[in-house]
C-alpha cells in the first residue's frame, strides 16, 4: 500500500496573496476604518434641538450699526469728534485720538410682527425678521482679520486648533456615509486658510471637504474628477487592487491616523462618484426656486448658487455646511475701511440668497432642525476711520443672527452702548456662542474633548457658557 505523499505547503508571495485576497482585504480594511471612525465619534450628550447647521460667513466684518443694531445717538452726534478708545490705535501707538462719529448710511425700521430693527441695507432679510434670533452683544478676540477669523472658526487666535466643523464631525459624524460630514463652500486661502476647516490634532478623518475656492464663480467651483474613468477602465479591478494595497499598509502601520484618513477619503471619493454629482447638480431645481435664490445672472447669482447648494447638501445628510462670502484672500468682502457705501454692493450679492435659504428650509420642513448662522468675525466701529468715509474693525461689540434649530424667533438679545461700540448688556463672548451652538446640536462643550499633548482640549478652551435665553 502506497502512502500518499504529504501535500506541499502553498507559499504565496505578499503580492500574490494581495492579488487573490484583493476585494476581501479591502472590505476588511474598510470595516476596520469604519469601526475606528465610529469609535472616534462620541455621539450626543444632550437632547438634540437641531441635527445640522449652515454657517453663512460674511468675511471682513459687516457693520452692525448699519444693519441690525439701531443707534439713534449716532445720528444725533454725527460729525462730532469724540474719544472712543480705538483698539487699533492703542495697539499700534499706545494713543487713541478722538474720532468723528459717523451716522448709519441706511434707514432703520421695525420689521415683521416682532418689530425687530433692520436697516434698508438688507431688505430681503428684513422680510424674514420674525424668523431671526438677533444677538446684538457679541464680542470676540483679535483685532485683525487673521486672528479674529481663526478665533471664530477654531476658538483660538494663534494656536493651531480644530475648527468648529471638525469638532462637530468628531462629535456627531455625517448622516450620509456617501457624503462628508463637513463641507466648506468657496473657502478663502487667507486669514487662516485651510485651518478654518482643518482638524489640527483631531483625527484627520474629520477634515472639512472644500468645494470651490474664494474668487472662483460657483458655476466653475464644483468638485471635479468625480466621474469614473472613461469607459469604466479599471473601475472594478483597479479599486480591488487599491483596496488590497491599502489593507496591507493599514496592517503594517496600525494606529496611523493620517493613513487611515487617506484611505477613508479615497473610499469616500469612490462612493461620492454617484452621490455627489446628484447633490451638486442644480438642473433639477424648479425655475421658481432658482428665482427665489436670485440665480438669474444678476448680482446674487453666485452666492445664490452656494446657498442653494448648502440646502441640498444638508438635505442629503451633510452635518455642517459653511458658505463663505469674500472677494479674495487679501481683501475680505465686507472690510470697508474707506468706502462704507460699498456695503450695498455686497448686500445686493448676499441679501436675497440668505433670505431665500431660510424661506426654502422653512417650507421644506427643515428649518426646525437646521441652524442657520449668519455673521462675521467682528463688526465695525461707530466712528469714521481716520476721519474718512469708512469704519474700522470692532471686536468689542457686534451682531450675528441665528434662525431655526430651536432658537427664539423674532427675538433680539443683548445691547451695545449708545454708540454701538461695546457690548454692555447680556454680553455673549464667541466662546459662549460656540458653547450654545454645540448645545443646540446635542453636544456639551465641556465634554466634547480630545486628549493632546498631555491635556484635554476643547473648542471653548477653559471658558464658554451656554446662553439658554437664546432658545425658544
């Protein structure tokens, strides 16, 4: 009787093994990454008033005393030379000469049933006054655009810290696995640039996805190269091979969060090939909706496209969408140091789309659980800069507004002094605003932390309080 020879062991090279396992390895790798992503997402601490947020960033500093903060004293004392304690002069020279009081350039009127004061600068926003929660007592850190913009986005003027959107994605993640949780539309390269939608020390997987860039028309600023290769070449085999390579790299470098983020981004990009073009394509919108947003080739066309895209992204499950309005990286749009009448140019470009977004969300039943935040990194002074025709930066007291998401509608909170210069009644610091926005989205700002360099960090650092009076 012949004893069968023992079977020789099958020896596979690493390349051969990956070639055979390909798709299975990729699935395992992706499952592992998803598990780590899920583990990194901490989930809500509090009942959610809202599920998502749209931030309409008016870069440069909208003048509160020309828009939502009516100050009759400015008209009464127009032209008078008065001491204001100019922050920039004090910082540069240690002195603050008297400055000329400058009256509002637009007339204020009470609007809606709530009677909120809104100027003629924003006629369309005036029509949605009853939907707005206007905070007139905000104050912040940073006199210049760069530090103040970083503080608005990241809660720090100079230190590299995660952005608000990254914190939200870390806390809640996306509602749609085929789309990112955080998108920034037409971000600027200046005044913090990518740091304003960056992750700093948070896992890179929470990085914001930039669509377009400042200065590029929205028609031309969409995501490119999403379509599969012409003819479908390598569509399946190429992805399987890449999945295998990624799996091997992930196995060889466990805990490498940057590698994990790259792999996850690639997998997300693959899924976005089918999901994103549908969301980004405005062709299916009705003529009435396009007209509502001012998408007709007029001054509001560009920002109207961005606001409509923000609605579509949120509708599709993106957690946080930032819509950036700025001229370019070196000249933030609303920064009128010597030409306040130019505020009207930017109002014509943004007023109608902003009001349309609130109306559109409301009629679709989305406003109740969507926060719309409109505002700048700071406001502007009540006096003419250098006795000219513009206003300087003012971080000491300015206005933002919120709509939807459980905030009080038709309500004005806080006050600045008689000239609209400093917040004096019911003051809200930027850290407080961040804490309040997080609370509306079910996140306790004191518990939304990440361990880095030996201590726990958070968006609000060691400050911030939730302003409960802003909620309905």
